[in-house]
């Protein structure tokens, strides 16, 4: 027993004194704690916050064994080799954005053993520290994407000779790539996408002879693709998408025979598709869409046996419709958007049994929807903007793969198949601007995953289907149909956009519209809605766009409308509203803030909505694209029976681009406060009873391009200066009581002299008359005094005069 105890003691002795400790080096531990402390201070984050990713880091535990996001070496010497510090703070709120300075990275440069470093998605801003990266000579993997780094890429990063992966995407980096980029001899992955880099892609990038993956996606590079890129013989993936690259694709790009993915879309590349590209027999993905490429689309593009993704739409490329294509590939994605396809949908596409995405939109395709296409079970099918006709086969909706179906702007007709609800995975359905008729199938309401439904500009009739309140449907466009009955409210609580305009809905607006608590856009224009303006709409605090134009609403505009703090567009024109314009309208926060300050959660869906918001814009009906509604702020109260004065408070709506109160019975003066509407482009005050003069403050409106004050009782001189000098259409000033000015080539009458000038003239005349009288009286008085004082005497004539007089007397 004693011998056993002795052996055990010897084991413990050797274990503790001869086996090295697997603990984290103390200097590295302190450096990491310093980083945590700096990050907490910079981000105003609590270390106890569960959303903070470094909660396990503390001084009483071992960083190699107990800390999250830390990897240490398994062999001697023990050291920290990996730090995965991505997304340390969850998505910040708009009210309290996280802003972390790049200086927080300084302590990490003391961990010289690092091989893997990921600091992505942390909202770090400022220039990347230049000196620190020189210490991390063993770095193999560096991920800095999705931050707010600015400035240029430090040259020290290009001295990291062991670097194999570099991702600096989604930042705000600027400048050209450094000449030292050629020192990355062992680099295998380089990703600089989604930055704001600017300048040519340097020719020295060709010195990276061992580069396997290169991505400069989403930058601001211009000029041509450097010819030195042909030196990268081991290059497998080249991604230069979404830049400003021009000129032609290098003719010898086919020499990069290891290429598996080539992505050049979203640039300004011109010329044709190089024939040398036929040598890229390992190619799996080719993306050339949305450039300025021209010429004929070569049929050999379908000879690549490994090709899975092929995108070349959105160019000036043209398809040879007589070409016989026998694809050797089995595609997953094919985009031939706007390629001049004509006639029937090509039969050779039927051989592509594994298609997940097919985009043949914006061509000249004709004929019916082929049954073989329905049987392919394509997940994402885009055939919009063609000339396809006939009805849809019911087989199309039996697909469990169908996720997106876009058939808008064709000539399809007939009723929708009743089994449309069988496509249970359908998320987006766009059938706008066809000739579909009949009732909307009720089975649509059973598709739980449906997010967007666009059936606008057809001939659907009856009542819309009843959707479950818990459905995911967020965007609904039933406008320009023949739907009738009361305004439907049986939609999902997730509804963001509801467009029901240009139908035959009637009756009062139902109060349970307030159940749509996430509603942002409500359009009910051109229906037969009656009753008073509904004050309960003010309970939908998320409402940003409210269109009730051309109905039969009565009563006054309620003051409660000011509760809609997000409202940016309000159009209640062409109704029968009475009373005064509420002064509370001047408190609409959404119209006070300048446009584009709002970010709508519905932006996720507007990419697919094809409607335009029609407004009376600058004297004509125009459509504002749903893609850019966030930059507009409009107030249209025209063609009602409103009376009283224009509230001075409207001058607070500095975000307004359009203000239209024409065709009412408004009176009083034009408020000078309208000169504060700094974003205003169109101001229509015509056909009212406004009096007084046009205020001089309107000369401050720098954005004004349209002004109409015709058919009022205005008088006086039209202000000059600024944009007012360009408001020179006489029709926009017509039928007033006395306007004049250079804009209408009507000289203003000479102004009568002011009373003071008349008084001065009269005083001046009186003074001269006084001077004249004074001189006369003074002269007479002086003569009298001089006479009586003897100054004048009656002396005898001189002697010779007398003699002459006497002689003359004697002669006579």
C-alpha cells in the first residue's frame, strides 16, 4: 500500500512539474481583456448584456479553456491562434446606433500568434490601423467585412505572406489597391466586395500568381479589366460584379483554364463575348447580365458540361432564334432577360430538368404557356413583359417547388385555376396587367407562406377572398379591377401595403381597418366610398401613405390626423370635404423631416411590385414608382370644398415636395411661411379666393419648378429672384385682379410719389416763393429808407448839359 501511495505521489509530481500547462499565456489574456474593455466603452454595451458576445471573458478564468470565440493551439507552445469576434453586438436600434472606433483593435495586435481573425459585422468605423497588422505575420484568415472602415487598405496587410483568406466587403474603403498587393504570394482568397473603393483595378494585381479566388464586388472601380489578370493561372473564381468597369472583356480570358466561376455583371462592359471563353471547360457559373455587351449570343455557351448558372440578360445581346441548341449542361439557373427571344418559348429549355430559376422576361415571346414548362417544376419563374396568351394550366400550381411566379404584362386571359392554392410554397405571385377575369380563387387565401400578391390591372370581379389574420401576406395589390362590395378588411395583420384603388368598392370605410396595425401604405383611390373622413385611421401609427382620392368623402379633416407621425403622402383630393384646413397638419412629423429619412420595412417587397402611385404632379397625372416612394412627401387637398385661410403652420412641413390646395374656397393671404418649404417642387394654390400679394418669401424655394396661383384675387408685383424668375408661364397667374411683373411681361404701373416727397416739393416751392417775395419787399424797403435818409438827392444837371439843353431850346 505504501508502494502505491509512493507511485501516485511521483505521478502527481511529474504531472505538475514536467507536463506543460495548457493555460492561456498571461500577456495574451490581458490583451484580450483590454480589447473587451475598449469595445464595451466604445459601444455603450454592458458586459452582462446577453446580446454581447464576450460575456464569458473574465480575469478569473482561462482564455484557452473557458472563453467563447477563442481558439488556442493544441501543441506547444500554447498560444491563442484564432479569434472569432464577429457580430459582438446584435443589430443596433435607429435611436441608439452602435459606433465603435477602429482604435479598439489595437490590443489584438499584441496576440502575435494569431492565424484566424474575424471581426466582421461590428459597426467599426474609421481607418484601419496601419502599424498593428505588421505584428500578425502568421495570419492566414482575416475577415473584416460589414463594418464602416474608411480610408485605404494599409500596406501592412499586403505583407501578411501567409494570408489565404481576406474579406473586407461591405465597408467604406477608398483608394486604389496598393502596389504591394503583389507581395501576397500565398493568398488564396481575396474579397473586397461592397466597399466604396474608387479608381482603376491596378495592373499589379497580376503579380498574385497563386491567387485562387478574387472578389472585388460592389466597389467603384472603373476603367477596363486589367490584362495582367490573365497571369493568375490558378484563379478559380473571379467576381468583379457591381462596379463601373468599362471597355471589353479581355480577349484571352479563356487562358484562365482553372476558372469555375466568372461574375462580371452590373458593370458597363461593352463588345461581344470573347470566343476564347470556350476553353473554360471547368466553368460552373457565368454571370454577364446588366452590362452593355452586344452582338449575337453564341450557342457554344451551352456546351460547358459543368455549367450550372448562366446569366446574360439585360445587355444588347441578341439571340439567334433560328439557332438549334442541344445543351450539354444541366442548368440550375438560366437568365435570358431582354435578349430578343421571339416566337414560342424555346423547346430546348425542356431538357433542363433541374431548373430552379428561369428568367425569360422582357422579350417577344408569344403563344400559350407550354405544359412541359409547368411540368418542369421550376422554383422561380419570370416570364413578365412578353406577349404570351391563353389560360394558365392547372398543372403549374401542382408544383411544390414553385416559390416565385411572375407573369405580369402579358396577354393571358380566362379565369385563374381553382387549384392555385395547391402551390403551398408560393411566396410571390405577380399577374398584373393581363386579361384575367372571374373571381379571385379563394384557395389563394390558404397559401400560408404567400408574402406578395399582385393581381392589378385585370378584370377580376366579385369580392376578394378572406385571408387568415395570422397569414404572412404583407403586400396586396388588387387595383384596377372590377371588385365590388364593401371595402374588405379580411387581411393578415402582417399587411404592409394594401392597394385597392380603381375598383367599385362602396360604403363607409370600416373601423376594423385599424386591426391592420402594421399597415404602411393604404390606397383606395377611385372607388365609391362615402361617409365622413374616418378619424379612426389616426390609430394606425405606422401609416406612411394614405390615398383616398376621387371618392365621395364628406365632413371635415379631423385634427387627429396629426397623430400619424409617419405619414409622408396624403392625397384626399376630389372628394366633398368641407371646413377649414386643420392647423394640426403642420405637425405631421413625416412631412417635416426631409425625404428619404424613412426606411420602410416593406422595401423588402417593393422590388416586385409593378404599380406606380398616381398623383397630380405638376399639372398632370403621373406615376411615382413604388421603388422610390420613400423620397417623396406630398400633400394634396385639391378639388374639395375647403374654406378659410391657409394655415401658417403648413410652413413647418419642410420635407414636402408637393403642396396642392387648388379648386377649393380658400380665402385670405398666402402665408409667407410657405417660403420655409425648402424641399418644395410644386405649389398649386389656383382656383380659390386668395387675396393680397404673392409673398416675397417664395424666392427662397430653391427646388421650386412649378407654381400656379391662377384664378384668385391676387394683386401687386410678382416677386423676383431665385426660382421665381423661372415661373414665367402666364397661365399660372391668369384671372387675378392685378398681378404684374416680368414673369408675365406685364409692367407694373409707375408708383405715385410718396406723400413725403409731395410735402418736400411743396415745402421747396414755398421756400422759393418766399425768397422771391422777400427779395422784392426787401428791395422796396431799402429804396424807401435810402430816400428818406437823403441818400438820393434831386441835383441840377451838369453845366454843359444845361447849355446843351438851353441851346436846343433856342434853336427850337
